[in-house]
């Protein structure tokens, strides 16, 4: 037999958990436009795969939601990552960024991934496909470097 106080407490928690489900952040699921990185330049298939599996959920306007992402407070938690991540770097808005800013963002990509800060630990804990192998990192970095050179040419023209 559960004590009366415990029962009241459990009911309050349950009602609160149901209540917060009515407060959901706006979904980050816009359609892909021609402004997207992959439309703006040729990105090799294996590099697209790395970016899609490890970065795009937080650094684009196209998050792939799992069912549990739709439940508060998980939805608030991931929404916070998405808005912070997009604020720093949004591959869906790639067109609007100047060549020099792109070069510097790509430098940050190398720095963040190289130091293991990106993708976020909280993310790779659940998304196993986001744990990059050495080969995946290498292909990402060699694409970044090649693309940076192209952008440098663009900036000089
Ligand atoms: C779970 C969400 C999430 C994922 C996945 C993710 N990021 Fe981030 N990223 C963030 C957040 C939040 C920030 C801003 C706060 C910070 O710097 O920690 C950020 C910041 C950045 C920055 C800017 C850092 C700076 O301060 O200059 C870069 C570059 C970056 N991420 C690259 C990547 C790349 C590349 C990947 C994939 C390999 C990736 N991120 C995956 C959430 C994410």
C-alpha cells in the first residue's frame, strides 16, 4: 500500500508531465532549398553522409526527429541544441554566407571535429552513426581543405 502523501505526489508529477506536453517548441523541419550547402557546391557522397549522420540535426533547418524527441522536456532540451547550433552554423543557409566567412566556418569545423567537441557527446551517446571513424574524419577534412581552396579563389575574384 503506497502512503497517501506519496500517492498525491505521484499524481501531481503525472499531471505536470501530461501538462507540459502542450508546450512544444516549433519543429525544425523546413524544406531544403537551393541555399543548402549540398546545392551550392559538389560535396562527395561519403562526406554528405558524414554531415547528414553527425551534424545536420543541429546545423541545418532539417532535423530528423525520433519519437521521443517530441516529448517534453526532451523536446525543449534538443530544441536548445538546435537553436544554438544553427546560430553558429546553418548549412541550410549556406548561400547567404560570404566566401571568407565560409572559409572560417570550415576552419571551425576542422577544429571542433578534430578536438572531438563536435558532434556533441550528448548526441553521439544515442546516435551511434554519428561517432566518426578515422576514415570518415579524414574524408571530411580533405573535402574541407579542397573546398577552402576553391572558396579562396572565389574570394580573390
Ligand atoms: C546535438 C547537436 C549538435 C550536433 C549533432 C553537432 N553540433 Fe555543432 N554545435 C552545436 C551547438 C549547441 C553549438 C554551439 C555551442 C558550442 O559551441 O558548443 C555548436 C557549435 C558548432 C560550431 C561552432 C563552434 C565555435 O564556437 O566556433 C561548429 C563549427 C560546429 N558546431 C560544427 C559541427 C560539426 C562539423 C558537426 C558534425 C560533425 C556538429 N557540429 C554536430 C550542436 C551540435
